């Protein structure tokens, strides 16, 4: 089994995504939708690319 990559201990997660813009594909459901919701909640501007609304 392959080892999972690790996050360096000195890595700090940004508290805010304000001023950042994301293009999220597959955002009508599933993982894409949840990533979009999380990015919006963190203050990012988000463009959703979907096939079904």
C-alpha cells in the first residue's frame, strides 16, 4: 500500500479566501457542490460550471 502524502507541520490553513476566485466544475452535486459551498463560506468568489441545475 502506498504511503499517503503528509502536510508539513508548519503549514497554516488560510482563515479566509476573501479576494480569491475559484472556477469549480461539477458543482451541481456531490463533491463539486460541497467544495463550492465551503469556498463561498470562506469568503471566496466562485464560478460554478454545471451541466444540470
